[in-house]
């Protein structure tokens, strides 16, 4: 495994990490979850990503149970949670948004579900236009000073919102955010590469990126339509379908076909190639992998080998798809 | 139920909330208290207001017992307490005013009585001329940083006192107050509408208002004198009588008669009309309702319907009473 | 009982308070200690003063046991401790002076001995030339923020040292000291009346004063030599003798004789007169009384009556002795 | 025993202290460890130095067990730990360097191993180029404010790194470092005497120095080669051999021979003479002694006598060796 600093911080995360998004508590039950986390850990993954919004807490409970069961050493791994998920779908108005109450309650609930004394990373899962950034920064600072959170960050915030958080922190001597969790893959590059460009040097911001396979699109599995066993066929998460396929003018399926064709040409599987492509960006601290089987996870982990062995000319060809 | 932000903070309170003032531990015993809080919760109320000064702690103990008994989810509701009640009636000099000792002891006692780990809202129940504002702000900041209080505020403080609290907080990087709890109703408008006017924008101050019915006067129940069963006839709280009826030049009973007459004309009950009138002020975060029976509470909750359905012309007519 | 604010703070202390100095754990055993504290409490005293240096902790353990036994309500009384007593007599070098370690350890030990969760008042018992004031202020701030101490202060510090503590606190946004505990009586006035003069207004400093009877000298009991039963005859505390009698040029015994003669003229006992004299200084927040018997304590408490009833002309005559 | 302030702080450490480096958990087992610590304590040593890196935690566990067994009074002694040891040899990437996670986890682990509620001293064992100094200072500040650490410091940091830590602390009102733990002996003087020279006055920095005997070289035991029983012959710590003997141009063995020859001339043992030489530097707060037997420790403690009795002319002669 390769390890990278979380931005300019001293925390060393595995370049590939394991996320519970969509899978845990859905397709993946306890037996598979245990095998997945064991395989991840055995292969050097030390960062397990989660959120209160993943399966309404079920993903965190499952991960907490499995990690406890596997007796992973607490100081050897990092676990994250996230508060608020953008849509105000929680039936309790007090548990929407990034208010001091929600941030605090969500932290405590995640600690219980994940069975830990502190969260290594705690993200504001989306910006909340209905809470002043100042309130959220003060709340995060209190959690860090109480020892319940080590590093806090944001997920899919705009540059302006991130700057505002840093400004509030500096003015009031509060703990500033350390990392962002943006979507990043061959078909979704603008935020990580352009919008956030000044932030890496300015604040030493780290990026833990999600959806390196564009929700599976880059594996080529939707090149010829949506198979019955795939996540996209699950009516419970039908919203995902639109998210993955996108608008026709984005040509997402066509570009995925071109990409998988290139992968075949290079003699590597498309998934590890797409993941390795993300790792070529030095501002990426960790690429979060989801998986429903150990085989799938192991294949994705081949990205590290691809990264080291693929010739520069091949990467050059991929640029066409990515642009 | 409608939910509103507590000022510019991210906390979403029900526009109508339930307060224990006067009733809990007085006319209202445990059985009724349980029914009232259950009905409030079932109707979407998520803020339960209390104070150490309500029944010398009995109101808080009763509410704490009932909420625990009903197993309300801690992250779904907000509960408040208040320290100091203006009059120095506590036999213990150490428990008068807003000293660091009283603020701290009162918080701990309220946590015990309400059976919670933290207070969502904690108010300085009146200004205390015998304690520097600075001392109180430092004490509140310590409680917030220790996780025992989420939001702190004031009740019936002057603009100058509120500004002073913000100044102290800003200069020393302490947590500033978020909300005020002023009296507000058709017959008592000056402080909320004029005196506090600059504070809403300047500090994002929220207002949780009390006595929307002017202690019952606006229901019309005192239009023809004080009935034997009413709170005002209770000799234990005879001071309330002067407070409600006021001086002759205020014409409070006369204006209440005019108001109830208008309500009859509009075909709505006076109580929900008076409450809805408060809600029309966008600076009001929540209107605190007291009740001695579930029927009374349910009637008051009709204010939300009145607010949505009453024609503008009717509100226009009410202005005459309110001015 | 009369209650006074601790300087400009909001804490209301009884104008007369009860101290364990010299007596507890020495002449006074558990039975008498219990009677004394019960009598003090019954007469409205709400501040019990102590120090780690009084009887090497025995005075605190005794007071803690007795207060627990009497079941005094924690929020109704204030208890103090003090760290470091000037002379480096502790056999453990780590427990001398006002280092962060000694301040922290001493607080924890006092909490245990006094059987409380927090100290209401915690004093630096003497200035420590071997510890930077900055270190002590940071240590006290940490204890206050952790909720283990409510108010911290100094005892017999110079004006310059007190100013330095305030400067450090202001520059680093730390909790500043609230009170001083100086010696004050008719024969020892300079520090309280002249040296500290600017501090009362500048910092709102409160003064809890000790030795109002000049170690008994002002009762007249040493007018004709030292009786066998008195504290001064106890060889274990022989240093006290020099402290009380002083140098010949101070004319302490002569002035005590003049004072007791005046008391006889006014028809009041000398002890309550001397104590009442201290209370006439508005900068005195509380006068600490020591006592070895309930009778003695009750006589001293008559100071409040003397204060209210003695004619101005009498106080005028006392000036001669005091100057 | 002589006691010295830790720099300008108020903490009084024994001028000679006892360190677990190399010996504990290696040559020294539990029985000897108990005898060593008992002898150290009986001779006035009040500072026991340790680190997570000494025997991968075994040295701390052993010391914690023995101190608990001996029932040393917690407020009478000081114990230290250190986080990170320069080489990135920990198999867990999260436990390398001075990240907030490692600093926090290491503190908690040391508290458990040493069986204490707080560390008196906590050092950053080496500078970490892969963590911003700012992150480490914030992490240390949080531990101090939580009461888990009293004084924090550095070990073998450059002047620039120490200055940076103070700058970050001052700008953000955080607790600044108090002490350094550099190597210091007759053959290794530059850092303590020249490089750090401005820091003692500027920040009141204290120095607790290690290896006063240059890993035994100054005892003369390697004058004629490495004996079989010595630490240097232990293959498990063979790296130490190069460290001790050094490069030929340093003439370390030759200078050690000259030094031991001088000691013979003065009629004192070389070890206490070398230790006493360190104590002559007023910027040295404590010299840390390692020992594998009580006899060896007692001999080393004679340094205090040597310091007091050796004539100035003798010290003058030693200068030649030291330069």
C-alpha cells in the first residue's frame, strides 16, 4: 500500500481507502462486510469512510460492529463520519443542516454506532445555506478540543465556503478544517482540478475523493445497458440512475465506452485504471473505494500496480476521454 | 407544524413551542403534564421551555420525568432552562443573580432535574445589575465549551446589555448569545418591534416569545371579570393579577374586548388569532404556549391554520387594537 | 447576616465568614469543628475559608468531613482552598511554589479533602518568585475552564504582581483573578487601604481579609501578658508569638490596650468592635473569623450589630488607635 | 539532592534524574527496575524519564508497574513520555510523526502504560518534517487544556523549529513548549551551548539532557575495546556502537582516555565527574542517568559531591578534553 499525507497535515492515510457508501446496510450484509473490512485491512487500507447519511446510520453500526469484531487496533486505523447530507430528509428538523445541535448530536451518535471514543475525521457532508459557517466552525472546534474529533473537514463545499470557514477559524483562534471530500473521476474533474486549485497550497487542504469509478460507469458495466444485479437496477436507489447516466450532452456512457476500450488496449482492467488515474493527481490524499465483494475490492486495489507500471504514453491517451 | 430558524442560527425550532411557566407544578400535575407534552410532541412541537424559577425547580423536575417517561428521542427535541429570575427571592445569596457560581450551579441542577446531558438553550432570565456582563459571558462560554449547553441567550435584557455581551464575547473569543426571550403580544410590542429592531440583523438574534395571550387576557376570559377557576384567582400567584390587568390608562381589558369582538367577526377563536398575530413577525423564532389542558393546547395550535388562511384585511383591522 | 459582592463580581459572600486557619486540626477537634460550622451556617455564614497549608491538609479534611456530615447544600455555601504558603517547607520540591504541577495537584487534593466537585475560590497563597506569573495564570485558567474552580485569586501579592496577572490574562484571553486575601485590622492597614487602592476600581478586585483581631491582640487578651491557655502559648506555633507582638516601635500591645479601653468606654466587647471596624471599609468583601468555641464565634458575629448601631463619634475616636 | 527549575518554569526537578532509555525492558528486568527506581527515589530523584520509543512501550509499562508497586506519591514525582522517535519504523503509518492523531494516541497509550492520570512532561521526541509545527502545537495545547499533560516540549529540535512552535503558540493563544531534551556531554556540546544559547533567556527554555556519559564512553569502559557484558556488545542494539564510537576524526575514544586519565589524577571516578561537568552548565535543568544496577546509579549520584568539592583548577584542566 502507498500512504499519503492528508493535505499538508501529518496524518498518513492509505492512498486507497474503504467507504461504506451505498453498499453497507444495503447489498452488503454483516458476513460480507466483515470479509471486506478484513481484506481491506490486510491489504494496508487504514482509512474507513462513513457518514450518518449512509443507510440512515445502519452503515456506521455495521462498520462499528465489524471493526470491533475484528479487533483492529484503534491507533492503527482511521474512521470518519459525516453530518448532514444536503437534502433535508430527516423527519426531525433539529437533525437537519449544520447547526451546533445537529453537529454535536451527530458526532455523539456516530461515536456510539462506530464504537469509538473519537472520530479521526468528521465532515460537514454538504454546505448548509441555513446555518452560518461561523456556528459550524465553533461547534467543530468544541468537538476537537473535547477530544471527540481529531480532524474536521467539508464535503462538496464551494471555495468561498471553505475560505469563509478558514477566516472564521483564524479570527477566533479556532481549529480550522483540514480536508474536503469531493467527487473525482475521469468524467468529473472541474472542482478538484480547477475550483479547489488555490486551496491546496493556501490551506494545505487534503482531498479524500469519492466515486472514482463514476458509480461504476467507468468499469464498463453499463456500456450495454443496466444489468439486473447492478445497484442501478435497485428501485430503492433509483435516484442513482439519473446521477450516473447524466444528461445526453455529457456523453457519459460514450466516454465510458471509449475509456474501457483504451483499458482493453493497455491490457488492464478498467476499474483499477480509473482509480489509478485519480491517484496521479498529487492533491488527492486518498481514493475511497466501495465494494460489494472481496474480489471486486482486490481488483480495485490493483490500481497501485497500474499506477506504478503503466507507461506515460498510455496516460496521455486517456486524456482525450477525460477532457 | 412550521419550523423556523432560531434567529440566523441553524437550529430549527417549531414555530409554536410548549412552556412550563406558571402551570407546571401548579395547576398541572403529572398526569396532565404527560398528556400535554405527548400532545405537543405529536403535533410537531420540538421545543420545551422551562426555567429554574418556574415553581422553584418543580416545573423542570416534572417535565424531565414526563419526557423520560415518554421516551422522546433526545436529538429530536430541544429543552431550555433559565438562570435567575430578577427578584432576589432565593434564600441562598449565592443563588441570586448571574454570578459564575449561580450560572454554573443552576446549569448542573437543571441538567439533573430535566434528566439530560446538555441543555439546548440556556437563558439569563433577567439582567443582573449586580454582576458584570463579562462574568456571565465567561461562565456561559465555559458551559458551552464543556458541552453542557448548546446555545445561550438572555431574557428581557435591554439592547445595551445585549450589545455589551456581544462585545465581551468578540473581544475575548467567547461564545456569544444567540437568542432573547421577551414578552410579546398584541398589547406589548415595543421591545420586540422597536427596541430590539437593530439586533436581528446585527447579531442574527432569535426571539422565543412568551405570553402571546397576555396571560390569558386576549382570550377574552377576563372580559367580564375574573372567574373563580382562572389562574388569576389563585391567591398563591396574586402578583399575576396586577401584571395582567395593568394600569387603567393602558386600557388592557378594553382592548382585549375589542380584540375578541374582532375575532368573533372573523369567525376564529381569539386565542389562536392572538398567537398567529405573533407569528406574523418574521423575527419571532417561536411562540411559547402555556396550557393546562390538551384541549386548550390543541386550540392554540390552530394558530398555524389561522396564520395561513386569514385574509390580509382582517390583519389590517387588528392593527387598531395593537396600536 | 449581611452579604457583599466579592469585589465587582456577582458572587455574594457573607460579610463575615469562617476560616479554619490555625484552629482546625490544632486546638479544634471534630466535635467542636462540627458545632462551629453548624453555628456559622445557622447564623448566615456562607463562606468557609481553608488552605492546603492549614495543618498540612488536616484542616481541609476536617472541614470536608463536617460539611458532608451536616449535609450543607452545595450551591448554598462557598468553600476555598489555597496553594503554596510561601515558605518552602514541603518536603516534595514538586509541591512548592506556584508551578503548573503544584497548582494542579493542590487543586485535586483539595477537592478530595473537601469532598467537593469544584472549589468556589482558589487562592495563590503567596507570590512565588520562582514561578513566572504567566505559568500560574495559565494553570488557573485551565482549572476554571475545566469547571474545577469558579474564582481564582491571590493572597498577599504586591500590586505589581496582581497587575502582571491581569496583563497576562488579558493578552492571552485567560480568566483573570477576582480576589485578594490580605491581612487587615486596626493595626495593619497599609496594604488594603493604600497599596491596593487603585485595584478595586481598576479590576473590580474583592478582598477577603484575615486576622481582623490581629491574632487575638485586639481582644485585649494579651494586654497583661500571654495566658497559658492561649494559642500564643502553644510551643508548636511559637512563630506566631513574634508575629503577634511585633517590634517594640510598633507599639502593638500599647495600641491594643488603648483600643480595648475605648471598647469599654463604648460599652461593646473589643472583638466585635474590631471586626466591625474592618467591615466599615467598603472594599472588604468578607472578614474571615477564626474561632475555637461557639461562644467565641457568636460574640464575633455581634460585629454586625455593632456596625449598625455604634455612633459615628465612636468610630472617630478609634481612628487615633488605628493611625 | 539538588533541585533546579525546569528553565524559567516553576517546576522543580532533581538535578539528576532517572531515565529508562536502552536499559528498561532490555538488560533490566522487573526486579532490578524496582531496585533502581527505589534507590533513585530514596536518593531524592523526582523525575523519571521515558518514551513510547523505548523498547516499543515495554520501558513505560515496566516503569509504570514498578512505580505503582512502590506506591510513590503521585504529586511527589514527575514522569515523562515522548512521542515519535524520528525513524519511521512503526508498522502503522498513523503512528509515525507528530500528527494530531499520533500525538493524541501516544499520550493516551503512555497514560495507560505508566498508570497515571497525567504526564508531567511530554516531548516531541524528534522534529517531524512531514507534519506542520502548527498541527503539533494545537494537539499539545489540547492535551494540556484537557489536563492530560502539564508541560510539553521537544527533543533534538533545531532552534528554528523551536522558534516556530513559540510563534504559533503566541499567535493562537496556545500553550507554548517549556523544555528541550538534547544530548549533552563533554564530547557533544555544540547544540546545548551554542545553538540553543538565545533560547534560554528568550523563552525560559529548560534542558533535560541525555547521555551525559556519551553512552558509557566517558566511564572509560571502552578505552581498551568493548567488553562482552557491555551494552555495545548486544547485537540487538548494534546501531548504538557506531553512535558511541563515532568517526575517527572525532577522536572520541582518545578524548575519553584523556578524560579518564584526568579523573584518576583528581582522585574521582570518571562517571560522576562527567555528570558533574554537565551540571556546571546553569542552563541544564536535569541530567538524565541510565543505569543497569543500583551500584552504578549510586556511583553516578556522587556527581553532586564532585560538583561541590572539586577545585576550579581541575575543571579548568577538563576544558582541554571538552574542546
